[in-house]
């Protein structure tokens, strides 16, 4: 299947008119296609691929130390 990319600047009215001119079956196909674009697609990744991301982003700090400091300062635990 060949793919052709085409970009047009149309007014909303021109777009509706072009849609109206399509055969009913083609309109339904287009509506179905547009609806699938709104549905999020779940993409899974094997855990083995995630290991390569370890350490890639460092936000700094120590969460455990931060939490302990909060509780120690408040004296609540």
C-alpha cells in the first residue's frame, strides 16, 4: 500500500462540503477511521527493555531521606 501525504488549508465549510460529496459508504469508513484515532492504544513493552532506562533520568534527591526529614521535623511519627 502506497501512502500519499497531502496538506490542504480548507475552511470548515469547504471540509463539510467535501465530506458531503463522498459516497455514503466512504463517509462511514472515514467516520470509523476518525473514531479510532480518538481511542488510546495501549502499547506494552517487555520488562527487559525497561531495564535500559534505569538511570537515564535523574531527578536528584533521596525520597526516603526526604520523607524521614518531613516526619522528623513534624515529630508526628
